[in-house]
């Protein structure tokens, strides 16, 4: 008779949670439903993963997105049908903006599925793959887990998410969740390997281009962050001392305190010095750039897409000639070696920084003053999150403190995203205090997650811009149209109503009141701070006004 203690077999749920923790996941966002309750018991018992129950599944998906942008991977868990469809908009945003996370949907048992039973949360037609098919359109890999394939499929799907930096989907029948499975094998190492022949050809072409260039500038974007090439970019910029800018989507991927940082490039709407350096460079190196209407000034960029060196996630190009299977980090590192070897360095003086103009503190608060003040209030440990609209376009052109991080969603642009994303980002890295900028219209979509933020004892600074409705839409069309109006809420009463205890609540109608509120927020890091900043209904950032004109034209709108 053996005296060895019995060891419970690893289940599919155990295996999945093990793989998630290996990717840095410590929080799982979602909403309970009867199909996933047994699985959630395992989550609650797990020593390294905390369950974060959100007010709804859409908020969970947004939170997982903000979490993934902070630590590299996120996870959201929903019930079948109603829950997963509520979350799919958030997953689609992660797909559009290259954010790696997994959406786990727990479905009825295999027996119910085989019987085609008419059970709740289905369409009543026995089709249990309907919602999995919907997710095929917004994920880079997906699987329906079965006892005989669960381990291999989990590894395949999660590896694809990391490799392609996009969301994935797993449908997990409730009985499969508790099925035994083999122990995990080697750690997931989903790296893109370089084709050595293509890499050598790219570097040869880049050498010729660098040697002949009279001036060199660098334009970087968010894909540098998503494909883990930040350190390589820093080394390239240091090696060449090149003037450089980012698109708004890539804000803070470089140190904005660097004297050679030109600011945010927005095509024709850029600061003159920024546009001159980027559009006028003899050689422009584009690192991880994806041009969108909202980030390129409505496609008013002044550089030739077929000229210069263009570095994408898995390929590199020199003057339009593409070299495949050359990963972004590898390409940037190769360029750094060339720059160092050739002794190339910018001999142009660092551009003079544009100093923010802080108007006098008397009189009504303006958006111009608001963005200046918030940027000045950032610290090296700040993560600033800006809602799409006046907040994003207002703050993106202002330099933040060295070390600060920025989160926005200008491509997908789903209003209400930023408040749940704050929840995810703050849980992902408690050492960084988040500042949220969100308009009153956007906040009405997801304000319920403020209760989740308070429930977990988080203490961010939330600045709600109360400008009486959808100002971003008013700027585009219908400045006084009824569809751009919203209900008037008592915002200062909401933190307490949603269960936030001991919040510091301040209103700011003037610049002086805003300065005082921000100073109080800095002195009280252990309190959630809610600042309601009042600005005029027609006050909007200059960049937004300029981009709105292009949006009107592309939409065929006539004023």
C-alpha cells in the first residue's frame, strides 16, 4: 500500500489559469452567470489570480484592455451568449488597436450542446457556435475546448495572442472546465523569429540609405509598444541623437522630456517645427506607425509612404521595397548597430521647446487652461488616460512628465472606454497613480464601473469635463441638435451613490479652482479624487476643430 499522498489531477481550468499567470495576469475581469459559476469557484481559490467582478461585461472587456496595455496581457471571463456579446465591442477595440488578451466564454455542457436543447442564453435553434463565429471577426485565434484538445488549444491560442498582439477567444463548455488534463509543458515562447537572409538584405539597403541621407528624423507610434520594442527604440534615438516625434496613439512611448522630442505629429495640424522636421527629413525612419484619420490630421501627412525606412510588426521596408519576416525590435536594433558603426548623428541643434501658455487664473475655466494644468500635474509615476473626444485631442499635444504613461483609444474610439480602462490599468500597476480625463457624455455610458473602482479601494484622480453634452459631435455637426444633448446629472453625488467611500470631491468653474483641486489631489494620494471641471459647451481643442473639418468632408456633411 502506497504512503504517497494523492495528488488531484490538473483540470482544464487549472491549466488555463496556470498559463495566464505565466503571462503576468493577476486579475480576471468579468460578470458571473450560471454557466461559469463552478469555474469561478476555482478562480476564487487560486492563490495568484484575483476575481474582479464588474458592473457589466463591456466594462470587463474595457478593463482587461487597460490591464493588458499596462502589463502586456489581459483576461476577461463571461457567460455564454448574453455575456459574451455584451463584451464583444470591447474585444473588437482590442483587435483594432493590437491589445493582447483572452476572452473566455463558458457555455452549456457538451451533453446539452449535443442534444441541441433549447436553453437560456441561446437563440433557441441548437446552434451553440453562433457566438464563437461572431468572435472570429475580432480575434486572431479562437478555439472551442474539448477534453482531448484543451491543453494544446490553450497553448496555441495564447501563443498566437502574444505573437500577433491581438485578442483571442476560448469557448469552454462547463463540463470541460473540470475535465482532467496533462500538466503544462514548456513555457510559452511565442516569438517572431527573423529570416536571416531577409534581415541581412534589409540592413544592406538601410546602410545605403543611411549613408546617403543628409538629415534623419524618426516618427514612432504605438506598435513599438505593442510589439515590445521600446528599449530598442530608446537605444536608436540615443545612438543617432535624432529629432523624433510620435503620433498621438503612440504618446509617451518615448521620453517627452528629451530635448530632441518634437511633440506629437498630426500632419498638417502639427506644430510648425514638428511638421518641418518630420515632413522635411531627407530620411524618415517610421517605427511601428499606423496612420489613422484621427492621428494623422485626417491623412494630411506630408511624407511619402513609399520613401524612407518603414518598420512594421513583422516586416521592414526601404524606399518601398519590403523585407518580410523582419520583426520590429530586431529591425530597430539592427539600425542602431548601423548608426553606431557609420558614426551617424544629427548635427542639427535640438529644437527649442514650445512652452505652454498658461492664461491668467481669473475668469471661467477654459479647455486650454485645463489641458495645460493637467499636463503640468503629471508625475513620472502617472498613467494618464484620456477619453476619445475633447479630452484626447486636448491633452495629446501637451508633453507629460518623463516616465509618465498615456492610454487612449483614438482608432476604435468607443466612448466610455476610458473609465473601465482606468480600473484595469490601476489594478495592473498600483505603483502608478492614474489620472482620467473623461467627458460627461462618455461617462454616462460606463460610470457604473466607478463603483468597482471604489470597491477595490483604488485611489485615482478622475477629472470629469462637464461641457453639457457631446461636444466632439457638436464640433463635427449639429452644434445645437437635440441628438448631441444629454441628461443633466448630479455628478458630485455619484461617487457616494455608487459606493465609493471617503472620496475627495471638488468642482472647478475657474482656473484657480482647478489649480486648487489638483493641488489637493496631489496631497491626498490615498483618496479617490473626483474633480468636475466645467467648460463652455462650445469650447473645444484646436486640434479637434481642425480634424472635425476633415471628418465632415469625408462624411459628405454640409453645414
